[in-house]
C-alpha cells in the first residue's frame, strides 16, 4: 500500500483545502491524492473483520439513489456535515449528481467520467438509497480487486444490504473514519512508516492522522466491523471465444467484471423459453429450458435467487448458487457449488437465432447474447495476505442486541424478509 | 344449429367439387358452406365427451407449425390423403401457408384473412406441430364460444396437448370424421332434419351423409372422445376503464378474448420488478412484487404455471390458477380459485411509468401495459344445453391401456412430464 | 325431513323442560326429539348458502377444546346464556365434558356414548376452541351425510376454519338460531307442515316456532351464511380386500368415514422411507417413496398439505389434492384432481413388513397399516336436491368488509396465513 | 502417526498369518496391530485428495448391508479374494456378521463388541450395500476424528454415496491398497522412518511394504482419490444442560457424536405438530412449528433435506443446512450456514409434555426428547496439518469421463437423481 506523494503546488488541492471563500466548483477527481487502502483484521469472536485505516480517509465517494428527489436534501445535509467536521476530506460524486448538486455547496466537489479514476482515488464510499444504490456503488468498482469500504445509509425502508439509518449518519461516519485510529493504527505511533512523514512534509499544512478531527474519539476498541461480501467474476464470450466487451464498463485486467448479487441470463421479452447449456467445472451438467438462469453470490441469495426458489445462504459461506428461473422441468433444483467452480452458460443452437438478455446486479449489460455465446462465471478469489484482496467490504451496523460481533443476518431474516413469519391473528 | 343453405350456382363451390383437371387455386373460405356444429354426449363411464356429427364435416382447417420445414412434407401427404378419400371436404389454410403450399396440390385450397370467417366456416381443425401449434389454432377461435373440435398430430416429440402421432393420421381422421355417424347420428335415419335434404337437393351431386366415404366404417360404438378444455376470458382496460383493443385479434361480442393456457403479465426486459395489485372477486388480495403473474386454466397448469411452481391440475377441475412468477416474497403460494371468480391484475402506480408485457398463450398481445391498466380475467362459462357452449374440444387418442375412457392424463404425467421419475441407475 | 313425534310422558323430556328447581343431571341424549334438518338456499350474489330452519333448532351439541381449562369458563357462560334465553333448547356434551361440567349448571344436560345418537339428534353444533375442535366435531358426524351446521367460536387465536370470536357469541347464536325464521321459513306461515302442529299439541306447553325467543328478531334478510365444505370418503382395506374397521368410529352404511381436512399415510416413527403405490381412477400413477402421502380436501389445502408444499385451493373448487410428504424425488409435484376421482394408496411389498400410520384429520385411525393394505379415497358426492346431502355446513362470520357475501377466504389468507406478507421493516 | 510395535510372539498374530490349516476362528480385533493412519495430499487440479499409505493397510473392516441375504455370497467372494491375495491383511466384521459368516472361511476373522476397538484398529473400511451401509459404517467411527478411509461397493442399484460397482472389487481394492505405494510413500525409499525397520525386525517373517503383493503395481501416479466428507457434531442435552447419553453409542471425548448426513428432530408418530425453538450462533432465530427440523451436512443435502425442499449442496461447500420438515408456515425457506455456526434446537414448552424423535443418519438415537431438551449441532472442524483430522474419507471411483479429477458429483446428479430430467417422449 502506497500513499502516493501529492503533487506539490497542485492548484486543485490547494483550493480545496485552503480557500475560505465559497467555492461552487466541480473539480477533477484525478487531481486528488491516491487512495488509502485499509487493512482488515480477523477476530476470534466474530466472522466480521475489523477495519483499520493506516491514515485517515480523505477521498469519500458519495452515491445517491437515482430519481429520488427526497434523497437530495439528505445528501446536502450529509455532505455539509462531512465538510465542516472533517477538513481534509474531499467529496466525490458521479458526474450527473455533481452537476445537479454543486450549487448547494460553498466548497468544491469532485467528479470524474473516467472509469479508472474511482478505483484509484476513492478511500471509502457512502451510499444514500437502497440496495440498488449499493449495487450500483459496487458496480463502479466491478473491475478492481480492492473495493473501498462501503458505508450505506438507507433512505425510507431498510434494505437487506443497507445497514444504517440515515438518522445515524454522524455517529456512523465518525466511527468508520476513526476505525483503527488508536488501537491498531501504525500511523500515530509507528515511525517506521516514512510515507507519513513525507506526506506531512510535502503538504506542509495538512494535519497528521486523526488529531485534527474535532470531537471525542470513539475509544480504542471501537473499530468498524466489516462484512466482506464475495463477488462473482463474469466474462461474456462470443461463439468464437472472443470476449464481448460490455457496453458501459471498463474491464479489469483480464476483462472480467464482478457482480455483488448475481449474473442472469433471461429470455427478456422474447415470449419463448430460453435454452441454455450449463457446464460445471468444464463438464456438461444439463440443458436448461427456462425463462433464464441465475448464478448468484451468497449475498445475492436473498435477491432474485430467493424469488426463484433458491435457499438463503449466509454471506460467509464461500459458494456460488445456480438457480433456474421458471425451468420447464419438475426436477431442476437449485445448486450450491464451491466458489472456485467455473460455470459456463452457453446459448444453445436450439434458440434459433434469437437473443437473450444478460444482466448483472439488476442492470442489463449487453445488447443481447446470441446463439453460441457463453457467459463464464467464477467466484472471486479472496486472498487474505497483508492486504485483503477481493470482495466488497461493507460496514456493518452494531446489532440491536448490543453484540458487536452480531453480523445482523439473523435480524435481517426476521425483520426484513419476514422469515417464518408466524401464522395467526396478531392485529 | 343451422347449416346454411349453399348459394345456388356458386362458382367457387362448383369449381372445388366438380372440376377434374388439376387446380392450384387459392379460394376464399368465405364461399364455403356454413360450418356444422357437432354435439357432445356425456357418458356414464368417462369424463370425456362423445363427438357426434349431425352430418359429415366438410370444411377442415389445417394449421401447421411455424418455421418447421420438415412439417411441410407431412402436411402435403396429409392434405392429399384427405382430398382423395373425402371428396366433399375442403381444406382451409392460413394465408401464409396457403401461399406457400398451394403449388403442391392439384386441387383448390381455401384461405381467409378475415378473423370472422374461420369461426363461421370451420367444422374441424387439424394441427400438425406441437403444443404451440394447438395454442395457435385455438387462438384463431379466441373470440367465439363454439370452437370447432381440434384433432392434433405431433410432429417429432409428443406434446402435452397434442394427442396423435402423425403416423396414425389415416385412422385418426377417419375416426373423427365418422364419429357419431352410425351410432348416434340423426343424419342417416332421421327424417326430421330437413336441411339435409335441402342440402342434397341443392348441390345435386354430393353425397348424403357418410355413405360416400370409401372404406369400412369404424363400427357403431366408435365415437371420438373429446376433452373439453376450459378457457379463460381476458379483457385489458386502461386506467379510465376503457377497453384496450388487442392489436392482432378480432374481439368477441363483449370484446374479451379467450386463452387456452393462460394470460401473463411480465416485466419483459425491464430489469426491475413489476408491482401488480391483485383483486379476487372484487376484493383486494395482495400487492405482488414479482417478475410477473400468471392466471392459468387447468390445461395451462402443466405449462408456464408449472415452471413457476404451480401444482398440476387435472383439466376437468373447474378452476383458475393464480401463480406468481418469481415473487419477491417468501409467502406467495399459488392459489386455485373457482372458475367463476373474477380476477383483476392492476399495474400499480409504483411501477413509475414503465410498461409491462401482457401475453396470452405464449403470444405478446399488446404494445405494453402501463400504470393503472387492468387485466381482467374470468373463467369461461361452459353451458351444457342442447349444444355445448364454451371450451376447446380436443379429440383424444385412445390410451395404450385399451381403455376408451382413459383421458390419457396419467399417461402424460408419466410419459411426458416424467412425474416422480424414480431415482437410481437404470441405464 | 321428519321431526319425530316425541314420546308422550317421557320422564327425561319432562324434567328437562318443566322442572324449575335446579337440576344437575346428565340425561341420555337418546331421549331428545329427533333432529331438525335445515335447508340451504343458493343465492345469486354469493357462493355461500343461506341457512333456513324449518323450525327452531332444539338440540345443540357443544364441543370444547381438549385439555384447555381456560375454555371451561367460557363454556359455562355460553351454556347458561343459551339456557336462559332459549327455553326449548337442550344442550348436549361429550361424556367426559358432561361429567366434568354438569355441576356448574342448574339444569340438566345431555350426553351419549353411542356413536349413532348424535347424528340422529343434533340440530346444530357449536365449538369452543380452535380448528382442531372443529375437526373433532366434524369427526363425530364422519359417517353421516347430514352433518348439522357448525357454529364455531375461536378461543384465543383465530383459526382458519373457526369463524367467530367468542365475544360475539350472543349475536352469533341468535343469528344462526333465527336464520330463515321470517324470510323463508314455512314454519310460521305454512299450514302444510302438520308436524308442527303435532309437536305443539304433544308437548302442550312449548312454543310455536321462534315466537318465544326473547329479544328482537334479526330482520327478514338476516340469514346465516353457510360454507358447505366438501369432505373425503375414506375406506381402509386389508390385502384381501376386506374392510378394516376403524378402531374408534362407527362406520357409515358403506363403512367409509369422512374427512374434513385430509387422510394421511405416514412412516410415523419408522426411521425409513415409506413406499406407497398410488392409483388414480384405477390406473397406476406412481410409486411414492416418501415420508407419506396426503389426500386432502380443498379445506385441508391450508392444513398439512400447505406445509408439504401444496397450493392453496379455495374450498369451493370441487377437487381432491394429492400432496406427497417429503418425497424422495425431484419431480413429485402436488396434484389436484376432480373430486370424483377414486384414489387408492397401497402399501408396497417393498416396505418389508413394517406398518405405516393412517390418520384422518389429525387423528391416528388404525393400529398401523401393513403391506398390501389399501386406503381408498374419493370425494364426497354433494347432492343439491330439496335437502342438501353431504358436506360440512359451517356458519360464516360476516366479513369486516360489511359484504354479506364475502366468504372471508381472502381475509383469512392475509390475516391468518400472512399470504405474500410484504418484505421490509415495518416496525 | 505411530505404527505400534507388535507384541512379539503374539499368538493371535502368528495364527492368523502362519497357519496353513483351515481355521474357522473368530478372534478378538483387540489383538490386531494398531491402525495405520494414511496421509491425504492436496492437488492442484482437483478438489479430491490423494490417499497415501505410509505402509500397507493390514486391518480391513468389512461391513455388509443388513438383512440382505444376496449380499452374503458377494461378501464371501470378496473376503476370500483379499485373504488369498493380501497375506498380511486381517478381516474384521461386526459381531453378528462374524458369527454368521465365519464358517464360510478357512481362515480366522476378527470382531469386537467394544466401541473403542474399531477406531483404534481399523486401517480401512469396505462396505457392501447401499448408502445406508456407508452411513452405518461411518457411524461406527462417529466419535473419532480419524475415520479410516471407506471403500464402498454398491450391491444392486447404485447409491449416491456408494461409488464402486461390486464387479470392480479386485481392481478397486488393489488401487486403494497400493495408493501412494510408489509415488509418494516414504515407506520403501525413505530411511528416515525407523518404525518400518522396527516392524520388520520384530515380526521377523512378514513383508516389507507392498513388495509381497502379487501382481503388477498400479503405476506411480495411480493413487486413490478421496473425497473428505464433512460431518456434523451433535450433542443432546436435557433441560438442565446435562448431556443425555445416546443409547447405543460410545461417546467421544467431549461426548458429541458425528453425523455424515444429518440430525433430525421429528414428531414421529405424534399426530400433532412439533414446536422447536431455533438458535443460530446463540441468537434466537425462530420458533419452528413443523413435522420436524433437519440439520444436514452438504453430503446430506441429497438425502432427507432434498425431500424436504432443500437445495443440493456440493459436498465441498463448507456449510450446514437447516431445512424444516413440513413447516406450518409459508415463509420458512431452507438456510445454508457457515459450517462453524453453532445451531441449537430446543423443544419448546408449548409441546406440552410430549416427546419428539431424534435421529442421526437415519437411526433413532434416543428414547425421545422432551420439553426443554436441546440438540446442539456444529460443523466438524477439519484440520489440514500433517495429518488430516475430521471428515469421512471416501474413496472415489474414476469417472467415466476418464478424468481422474472428476469428483463424480455432476454424474451422480444426472445419473442417479435424474436432475433436470428432460420432458418428452423418449421411449
Ligand atoms: N418458463 C416457462 O415455462 C415458459 C412457458 N411458456 C409457455 O409456453 C406456452 C406457449 O407455447 P409455445 O408457443 O410452444 O412456446 P415455447 O416454444 O416457449 O414452448 C413452450 C413449451 O411448453 C409446452 N406446452 C405448451 N402448453 C402446454 C401445456 N398446456 N401443458 C404442457 N406443456 C405445454 C410446449 O410443448 C413447449 O415445450 C405458453 O402458453 C406458456 O405456457 C412460455 C414462456 C416461458
Ligand atoms: N423477480 C425478482 O426477484 C427480481 C429481482 N431482481 C433483483 O434486483 C436486484 C437489483 O436491485 P434493484 O436495482 O434495487 O432492483 P429493483 O428495483 O427491481 O428491486 C430489487 C429488490 O431487491 C432487493 N435486493 C437487492 N439486492 C438484494 C439482496 N442482496 N438481498 C436482499 N434483497 C435485495 C432490493 O432492496 C429491492 O427491494 C438484482 O440484483 C436482482 O437480484 C431483479 C429483477 C427481478
Ligand atoms: N423422506 C425422506 O426423504 C427420508 C429420508 N431419510 C434419509 O435416509 C437416510 C438413511 O438412509 P437409509 O438407512 O438407507 O434409509 P432408507 O432405507 O430410508 O433410504 C434412504 C434413501 O436415501 C438414500 N440416501 C442416503 N443418504 C444419501 C445421501 N447422502 N445422498 C443421496 N441419497 C442418500 C439411500 O440410498 C436410500 O435410497 C437418512 O440419513 C435420511 O437422510 C430417512 C427418512 C425419510
Ligand atoms: N406438519 C404439519 O403441517 C402437520 C399438520 N397437521 C394438521 O393438523 C390437523 C389437525 O389439527 P389439530 O388437531 O389442531 O392439530 P395440531 O395441534 O397439530 O395443529 C394443526 C394446526 O393446523 C391448523 N389447521 C387445522 N386445519 C386447518 C385448515 N383446514 N386450514 C388451516 N389451518 C388448519 C390448526 O389451527 C393448527 O394450527 C390435521 O388435519 C393436519 O392437517 C397435523 C400434523 C402435522
């Protein structure tokens, strides 16, 4: 993990930190310092990881729900709060949102239209919206192995992925921002990290570590708990084995994109059944005649797969789900496979020329997939080394139980999915 | 039942029967004599009905599977057989098929492009294809209460609706043609049917009843067994309650169309869930958040509804099925309702302006259904009076069991649907 | 329908009606007048029937929930209310309940230990308990075709079969008692019913029709709505085809018993799978390898069949459900059959000597059923003639909608079964 | 791993190996040398492990199917083959089988009635029967962490766990016996293993390693592939938290027993629903009202859990399944949990005194479990160190694909479970 030295005398940078007069500018996120990659510490008592910032996060991406005017006000409140209380933090928005919002702020905000910039710059993402907003945020990092941690606020009804109520935003942000500051951070105490000195020296005027943050610390043991959600890797290939480039996504090194929930092949508005040959680990499994097929992560097991009859899989069961959508069969039961199983869905010749829809995390990803094309899926490999690689780190809310190690999953089953909701008249 | 007196000196008519030279004409089905409506007799031992022609059928509609060149040859063979063996029979085809086929025949064939003509002229329909072909044939009569009996031949694999193998066509056609001829027919013996005399008199040269048919009779007790399949009545209405005219269908008196399998509302290629308010018998039942909803006949219970988790309902259980497609709910179980229950599916305001797909028997029926629109469904009322009204009369094949009263349903479950197919290694 | 002339000078009778001093006796129900069989009138607007007493009901059977001490108090209150307000009504209890309760009453109560007495004497049954209590009440008439109407009060949580809350008992009983009194009853106005005169003459002092009932009438249009629930006919036969007599039930004429919910074959506490050959309409359908098999009425579709994955069938869909319990198969889907389909479940030789459990409506009915034995099931035939024959007439509560014709089914799905209960956080 | 030095001049030992005259004795397995624990080597290309014997296996346990006389003959053939071709191998049987079989053999066989002996002595288990036989074999080691590898032969129909056809027994046994002999074995080449010399020296006359085995070697790369199946740990506790001793099993160190398929709580032949409180990771999840509850391994996902609607989980997905049996709920979906999740099933007070059945791998394990009792379940921890600890090592058959690394799972889904068996008429 390298914190890139800041460009000396960067105008952009200076403006954003030193100017006191109102600025309603939109700046290029490219000019921001390189991102800080946190560490994730395992614990004895919990399957959740403990978030450890080596130095305070600076570049915060804020994603808001689409077409939801009521979220705008909350977003303004949230952004202003961050700006006033965390001087050295820059706020990044998606272009459309930046354009729409910047007049609300007395300070510059950042944006970018390049798919490469966000993975390089964003320390942490916050979302204001529902599960769809989180999926969208995650999709912005669908080609990188180091997804920044996501702190998500639900607006209106709670989602299954979203964790925090908007009313909690001050405490929530503080907690994540400070996470690891005192307990584990090498930043304040560890002289072996020369890049910290360098940074201080170079910028001259910005603060060291968390000391400038107003207000009281969260205490040494308060580190944010992170659920690392496994993703899928998806590649689409034509009948000749050439990779079909997704239409709206920068591709990763190998060209695959990652999904947080699932990838789906579906007949779309073709009235007829789709016919899909399914291969598992290179072996032909079956010819699926169905509305479509879902390959899902455990996270996605409570999304489309659930509606299609799949079991509910805890997000920490390392696995892939294969769930058919309305299969024309009495005997097509959902399968759960080891996450390292390569799965291929190939459009059978029998579809006679028509195209199917491929969508990832609820978004259509192609102009249609024709006969002979293949969707190749694999679980993302998560490596635990010094830095964790892979997965989407989601900041969890402390459960109502007061138990810090509660991953909230059981609560979500009951509270949100109405799991095994009791019969009877309880009006 | 009135057999319309034939127009004296009809050119068309004359040509088709008297000409001996090769004719490769396509004539207008409008010129054919009015259809003959059969009777259906109940029996003590069976739930199947016994087909009784008052006089021999004359106007035979032949429907073939779309885009299936291999069926063409069989169709030619079949048509030639009918023409050579049943002089007074005229063959009607859909316009496209007629255009494509007529050069194969030395005799004139009939067609029509008017939706009203077929219900007025067709005595009996034969299909060469699969279940989709039968559904299509049935759709040609979707606005009439007197669907002519359907004799269906499967080409290739047997379908669940299709009954006869093509290899059996000679015997099958003979059996249906003769059904009721000797045992029950008033035609030959009953002088109280003046229209028969009239007809004979007018045409001068054509035969009386079945006497001209070459070959031996099927015996007095051989009448064809008919399964009367209940249909659905479907109307689509806009937010103001005005009927939305289907785009490719003549509407019936009240504007409703009939479905043999089901009517479906589906999100189509919209990536997001559809939201549909469901009313039963005028009462609000539930808000369905799902890929879609199916309202199905018992016949359709082995089609899309089965894929969506519905139970299998015997076609003679008078009922409607309501089966959700991928509902975002753990507790949406398929329902089976009395067939006289009015069901309304209304597109909720929450769909925010987007359109859903409505399809009937596997065909899209509208340009999309928008917010506030309603699909209103009811079971077709079947009246048993002197003439049966309603339903699709399907000519059943005698079961292998040799039991004439076997409706073949149990055989189909096992042979086609692989119902409760045993586990184990039976290679 | 014959109201049996009362035995002149019957001691029993006299005591129960003329005595003014406190009587804590238990009398023999055999001494009561023969039952009155109501008529059920169909309506245009509803699928519910309208209950019409030809003369006021006199013999009321009261069934209470087993082992539920809290019900006792309510029962005392209820019984006293009936006794005080409806002089000519006699209360019948099951022997155990009678023994336990009679000291609470200042008036005689009736009981019987003969299975034949209840069907001959009971005009109407009231239950205090849950669905199990109603099933038990119905089982007391499992061999008769004229089940008296059941008015059921739920104690504690509402059941799916039970309709009325106990708090409503005064109004509810009045309504049923008076049902048809003014509007349709021939009793008051029709001089053609000599047995009424006879009765009055014989008993000398008791009232004519409903005139003696204190309090206001319910109005001419207030007749109780009755849902006639179809039953199953069940016979158990040994390997030689001999009927196996149920161990605790008088058998009907043909020896069959009736079930309101379902008949079940189950492995019980045998650890191994049961193997059952299934025949439909005399044809072999399949070999079920499973925990067991359920043959259910539509009423029972919301009971065990639902737990086993069956669809929900409206009670007025005339049908039988066949739902396997944990079948060792991927392709055993529940079936819905016409109610007149004979179904046979035969214990396969492969069970190697062990016995399975047969239970009807939640009660074990045999000492175990061994290899070769058959359970033969058929839907009960309901005849509509002058008197309805067959079915269990259940008095329905007026829906909250205020709609008299609402059969309450939709309300029950939502309120009790939590049908399609919405996802999300609605605390 | 220590190969215990053999007792010099052990009579038992001498007899079994040196005697040439016919011996029809049953000897005490206690007298056999201590077992040899194999190593399992991971591979790059496969998720299967490679079996590596440090020295040839000597003590072979043979388990045969219960009450299956036709298996007896095969067993005799198999045992004689082993005895003739593998001199230094001793055959161990269960007491009943030993008693029944020993007269067939000209050589002594071994048995034991002590539960501790088998885990201490058995190098390898072979089963002749079906899945139930394998489950039973596994149950003999339900309290040990080092289950010997199981080589299973199916008699009659193939099971899902059983791998080899009996006809293959010579090749199969040879392969397992030799596994690792040349390629990886330290035995023949590695002088650092002094116990080998010791052994040779001590016994004087027996062979070194595999050299004495007649016939050709399987080649250096031919090592048996082993699927290590995860087990469950199960403990049953009374209302006071005291462990309830299983009635027919020696308990392991901590008293838990292991299950290969599943543990089940079931109502047995109680006619009423069971009520079970379910806790996950110490948190209350739900009150299950059902026939019962299944906690299953991935291996067991194709057994009872499948019949109850569970998904199919690949045996290598480290997880626990929780599948309800006929839950009285519309919203109780099967769950898949991380294998280290502690699950507790507690019998609710609401069961009012009755007892439920607990069974493990298809065997009832207790006299019934009463109110307040708990079944506590956890996934077995598998440790990979120098020696693998935990799991049931099952010797896999080379797939027909010729691919050595094929775990046969896909083949089993299609061939045995008839997964997604195609519709249609394929007679
Ligand atoms: N996921 C699914 O199961 C889907 C099913 N369908 C069904 O397809 C029907 C239209 O048929 P096609 O035009 O041939 O479309 P298609 O080419 O999509 O094939 C539908 C399949 O369903 C079979 N089928 C049709 N009606 C049946 C019935 N009543 N019972 C048993 N099998 C039946 C046909 O033989 C064929 O195998 C629709 O009415 C709908 O029920 C349509 C789309 C998706
Ligand atoms: N029939 C179905 O169930 C369908 C489901 N979807 C799901 O919607 C997702 C996209 O979400 P939106 O853009 O919000 O689309 P959307 O507006 O169609 O809503 C999808 C719903 O699923 C919920 N959801 C999303 N991910 C979830 C998860 N992992 N666990 C539990 N609930 C989850 C959302 O909160 C929302 O209620 C897709 O990834 C797909 O899983 C999409 C189409 C149909
Ligand atoms: N309704 C059901 O499905 C029931 C299933 N069982 C299962 O039976 C097992 C005991 O087996 P048996 O003693 O042979 O009893 P059994 O004689 O009742 O037969 C159970 C069947 O399950 C098969 N089976 C066992 N384990 C399997 C696995 N892991 N994957 C696929 N198939 C498997 C066997 O081959 C046999 O066909 C139990 O562990 C339980 O899983 C037991 C009772 C009821
Ligand atoms: N796994 C299951 O779902 C089981 C269900 N049962 C059902 O229980 C019935 C006997 O009832 P109880 O004596 O009270 O036994 P019980 O004490 O086991 O309770 C059965 C439950 O089913 C409900 N119920 C009964 N009939 C119903 C119906 N027609 N629709 C909806 N809910 C209904 C009752 O209210 C009660 O909650 C049997 O006829 C059988 O259907 C019996 C055993 C197991």
